[in-house]
């Protein structure tokens, strides 16, 4: 008779050995641990070790051209054309 081999999940091994597990958004991290359908059978592992969602995109309070001290001509939505033209020089 043939031998029975145990199924190995390399992605699960990667999660278990990672220093930190992150994904593209906070909502997606919550979905992954919500159940086997969304977590693709890794939900229990991810719940046990933890997974964190990172904010997708930039922080508008940090990257605000109206308050940027490094711009010669800070601009907002009313002066965007002039401000971007000045920044390109």
C-alpha cells in the first residue's frame, strides 16, 4: 500500500515564523480572521499569532502641501496650479 503524507502549508509556516504579519488594510486583517471562508483556512493561525492592517495610502495631515515647510509656495485647492508650477521650477 502507498504511504499517506501529511499536508504541509508553506504559507502557514511563513506566518508562524514571521516577526510580524501585516496586510494591506485594517478591514482586510479583520476579514482574514473572521472565518475559514475569508481566511482561506488560515484564520485560526492568524488569530493566534495576530495580523495587523496598515493604512493604505498617505496620511493627509502629514503630507499636506498647504502646510509643508519645505515648499517655497505652499498651496491648497484654490492655488494648486500656481503651487505645482512653482514646485516644478
